[in-house]
């Protein structure tokens, strides 16, 4: 009696696998890092392209931290006009500026004992960056127009979709704040660098739709999945999520097929690789690089043509399956994992 199940949290609604879906090594590592930093108090800086899941990671860190019963306060530094951001974050006294009729708490005070998520921190004006540094170093905030500071206990998680180190080099971001923020830097890879998760994420979003609309049967055809796998997803996971929602609306039966995929996606999946034109000019060429490039192109085309079937793709190229797989690994093309199972042989 009294023994707690060791992995009680696995069934919890906030199990990290459900928040941060993915089996690509980059995501497995990311989840491990999140679990490691969450229970600590360190400041975290999350970098990644738009839609890669920066807010998801920030939420997960908060949810898995000892502050999870306290507020999680997201602040989008790019969405609030610069001259308002200071009073939004730090609060203001009555009469501190024109229009400040009463005094007001800032978001840092709202987040007291919890977590503040400073999104797009690269957009924060430099004057405010100095004030934020004081919060991080001394744990105090001073409202606009106030003559004294008050203590706050907030954990800061920041995010940026621009390279903050480059902003520091340009003089647009304070170097001391940069280092103070990125005690633990977390970088999220764009979706096109973890394509093997596209089927899994698609299934995750389809499942959410099926849960929302009881009785709705909805699946995706193998060919459509391969097309989605080949697309570059400039809007990353958010774009994929919106695409699945849209396809679910457009789909008349229960199978999402290539016919309802947007033309831009179908075109990107077409094996339309232009023939390579190589000339040995006076400067010469790198034969090794060219051979590698040609190999990569043909492997990609073969996979597209065979809807991701490695066995058939190997046959198209006159290679043994094992040789083909070795080449696949070497040129960094990752076949969609869930499609592998349906291969013959
Ligand atoms: N690994 C993941 N598993 C499940 N859902 C995800 C994952 N990554 C992102 N999402 C979903 O994709 C959408 C975009 O994620 P999020 O808002 O965290 O991105 P972001 O990096 O903050 O984007 P932006 O820079 O545009 O603010 C959200 O709806 C989120 O739930
Ligand atoms: Mg975001």
C-alpha cells in the first residue's frame, strides 16, 4: 500500500508526449531537455522559425514545473506598441502619463509566482531591455511613475524567431541581457528538417478533428501523405495544422486524397527535377560534390515516384535495398516512418 505508480504522469492530460508530438531524434532530444529544465528555475531562450512550436515548449516547461498551479502569462513583445509595452509589463501609477487615470499592475506582477513568456523578445526596445535585466538580476519591478520598486518572483521564458546573436552583433539587442536570457538555449528545428514526423503530426491533428466531430471518419491516402512529406512547410507545424483542418473541411468522403491538396504542394512533390547541366569550365568542378548531388536528386525522385516505397525506389535505381538505405542515410533523406510498414518484402 502507499506505493505510487512510478509513471503516473504518463496518463496525465499533460503528458509531454501529447503536448510535443514527434519521434524524430531532434524532438526526442527536445522533450528530454524540456523535462530537464522544467523543474529548475533557470531562464530559457527558445529560438525557432515561425510555427515550430516555441509557445508549446514554453507551456510545457511551465506545466512540468513547480509553478504549474500559478499563472502562465504570455506577452507578445511585437504585438504591443513600443510606448505601451513598458506600462503593460511593469504597470503604472495614476497620472504617470496622459491617459493613466488610475494605477495598474503590470503583467510581471500578474505572473508573480508563475511564469512570464516573453515572445518575440527581439522586438523589445533597448530601454526596456535594461529594465528587464534588473528584474532578472534583482527580482524587482518599478511601475511607470512609481518612486519605489516592488519584489516579484517570476520565471522568465523568452522566445525569438530571429537570431538574437545577430541582433546583438548589430547592436539592436543588449549583450548582457542576451547572455542572461539564454542560460539554457533551446533551438527548435524547422519541420522540413524533421520530415519523418509529418505523418505522425498529421495523424495527431486528424485525431483531434475526429474527437471533435464524433462519428467522423477521416484518414489520408498514402499518396497524399507522400506529397505532404515532400513539401517544405515554410509555416512549419502551424501550417501543417491549418492544412489538416482545411483538408478535413474540403474532404467530401472519409479519405483525404491528392486531388484536394493545394497545387503548390502537389507541384513541389512532382519529380520535376530539371536535368543537371554541367560544364567543365576553366576553374574545373568538384566531381564528388556533383555526384553526391545527382545521387540525392535521383533518390528523392525515386521515392516520390514510388510513394515512399523504399523497395520499389531501390529497384527503379537498380540498387539493392540495403545499398539504397545506406545512400538514403548518407544524403540525409529520411523516408516517412509510417509508410515503411506498408512496404512489401
Ligand atoms: N510538436 C508539436 N506537437 C503538437 N503540436 C504542435 C507541435 N509543435 C507545434 N504544434 C502546434 O502548432 C501550432 C504552432 O505552435 P506555436 O504557436 O508553439 O509556434 P511558435 O513557434 O510559437 O510560432 P510563432 O513564431 O509564429 O509564434 C500550435 O497550434 C501548436 O499547438
Ligand atoms: Mg509563438
